[in-house]
C-alpha cells in the first residue's frame, strides 16, 4: 500500500511538471554552467552597507537574468553535499547524514547522467580534497566525465580551506574551454566557508558596527565571492561562452550564524520567527538565459529540488519518465516547497514544525498577514509534506528506482 502511495506521488509530480509551453526546448543544446556558491544567502542580496553594495556584480547580473527571490535551500545534515544532491536529483536529502556518504551507489535520475545521454559533456569542478563528502565515488555514479578536484588546480592564491574563488573560477574556465560542447559544468565555490576569514587586503567593505564579528566577516566574504563571480562572467564573455550558455547561480545553504540581533541590526527592523525562518532558509537563485530574456524577479516559492526539472524543460528534454519531486519553474503552476525539517510553504502559508513533530504543536503562518493563523490551515500541506519526505527517503534508502527498473 505504501509503495502504491509513493508511486502515485511520483506520477502526480511528473504529470504536473511535464506541461509544455513555448519555453520548452527554447535553449536546446546550449551549454549549461551551474555555480553552487558556499553559504550564499538571500537576505543581503541588493543590500548595501556604509554606502557600498554587498553583491554589486550579482545585482548587475540580476538586471538581465531571472532572479528567484523566494528560493529555499532544502538541505539537512549533509550541508553542501545535500544541496548538490537535491539540485541534481530533485529528491530530498536524508533526515540524518549525507546521501553522498550513505547511499552513493543507489540509483537516482541525475542531471549529469541524463545530459550525457543527450550528448552533453558533464564535468564538475571543486578545488578541495576529492574524497570530502565522498565526492569521487558519488560523482562517478552521477555520470560526470571528470571531477576536477584540488590536485587538478594550481594553488597560486591560497585562501581559507584551499584556493581562492577568483583563481578557482579562472582555472575552471580555462579547463572548460577545451571541453567538447555542449557541456554541463558544475562549479562549487569555497572561499565563503565558515568562519569567513578573508585576508585583510581582499576585504572590500567597511562593515562598520559589524567589524570584528563573525557576521561582519561573513559579509566581507560574500563581497569577495561576488567580485570573483563578476570576473568569472567577464571571462565567460571573453571566451565567447555568454551567448550560448545558460548560467545558473545559487547558494547551497545558510551561514550557520543564527543570532537574530545581527539580522535585525543589519536589516534595521525587528524580526519574528517567520522572518528568521525565511532568512535562514532562503538562498538566491539566478538564471541567466543565453539571450538574456525573461529577466526580472520571480517571487513564487521555489527550491533546490526544482533546478533539474526546470533545466530539462529549457533544454527540451522530456522529464516525465524520471522520478523527481521538484517543480518546473518555467510553467505557471501552484508551487509547493518542502524543507528537510518538515517546514513547508506554498503561496499562502508557511508552516514551522515543532521539534516533537506533532502537527498541532507546529505553527502555521498566513503569508499575507505574516502572523500565525489557526494551525488547521496547514493540515493538508503538512500531510503532503510528510508523504513527500517519506517517499523520498524510501526511494533513497531502499534503492527503489533500481527495483522499479528491474520489475
Ligand atoms: C568542502 C565544502 C564544504 O568541500 O564542500 O562543505 P560544507 O562544510 O559547507 O558542507
């Protein structure tokens, strides 16, 4: 009975996202470059401190891109590896541990594998030890042609855990130019990793009252990454990759700085629990299309599970046979976004679960008033979110996609 419910859910999701419109296949055979930025959160996008923009390059790029301002990371304990997993498989990460470490050899419908079947060269770039998060094994199973890890980069500008993002982007792009097109390139940055210590000569902001705090250091590190991103897009243009590439940039997860006073001081207003929940769970998603079309802000809720179905849509790859739980961001439909904690949102409500998991003990927020409403208003969503998380967990843990294939 449970298996039937799981199959029915995947079927329903597949039917829902397979609606075709004029954007289906519009960018068929374009290159795709996806940049997953370490701890890149949404709350400081478009903001300034002491008269200086924190992310000037991202802000500039937003003007000619689609910016999803209500995009959620859906990660759990597997942090960066969870963001990677969810974005590429359109499944939820696990309630404990990392899928990369626990079930790397199970079967999933993964973006790099699918793209390879459609003639793409998929490659992944991350200038850190290849065994971290079990990446060597997982990336092999995800269908990448090659994983360019720390040993493939010249550490000519050491920073934090490894190489500076600036040099990482430059060297990754140099490697990319000799890869057969169309390619799928996935880049994972590192310079803005906790504890956010950027060398003094690379700190470009005056963070004023946040000087010598972890929050101030965080803003400095984001400003640094933004600068590196700006140089990266310039280099893409010089290499002739701008007009034939879909560029996607998103944040992997929050910065682990949970002290509300920092955010209240920075944003200049008091914040309730809903505000904090959204701040800690929203990361930006930017999609630059090769012709720069559809630019603007998209505020419907969305999340990391939506990246793969949405890219397949743009590339004209039918996704109905794949087992994915995310939304297609290019069709006009009601959205439902579930976080690993059991929190969920649609366009009307946001539910924050209680640690005991009991429905009635959670809080249901009305997104219009931004205040709590009777918890009953979140009942349907709660059951749906529970089913979605459980179905995803079962698929991962019991290798159900392989079983269904074998049947
Ligand atoms: C290191 C990087 C860090 O390779 O992915 O991951 P995190 O600690 O953020 O999960």
